[in-house]
């Protein structure tokens, strides 16, 4: 499993539009075979900041995700909504075992 946290800072006037676009992307992303989980999380004390928590079954799934029409449409749509470029941090799963992730089908 590869776990990616994507940190997003949105311009205040675009919060709702970003939220809708991110949820639309997430709805399609969770249907991808290589994705075990895809969450859109809004920061409680700063609603202009979001975390996309993405759990991929393998490295190849991250590449395949970026090739999908829904990801490319999302990226194009939200670019001008961002207050700064998004950043990402990748993690390796420790616990629970990969089979313990919701939606896992190993």
C-alpha cells in the first residue's frame, strides 16, 4: 500500500467550488481498481485548507490514477482555485496489514 497526503490551500472565494470538484473526483477515484481509499478532508480551524488522503494498492495505481479523465478534469478545474501549489507526502503502511484497509481485495 502507498498512502499519499495531498495538502491543498484554496483561495477563500473558491472553497465551495473546490469542495464540489474534489468530491466529484473522489467519487470516481474510489471506483478505480488500484485505489483502496480516497478521502477529502477539510481543516476544522481553517476551511480553506484541505487534505486529500489517498490509499493506493501499489505504485502503478498512482500513475494510472493520474491518467484518468476524471483526475485530469479535476486538476484543470482547480488549478486557478489554489492559493498556492498543492504538496504531497507519501507514506508506507505499517498497521493495519494491507488486507485490513477498507475496500481491500487481496
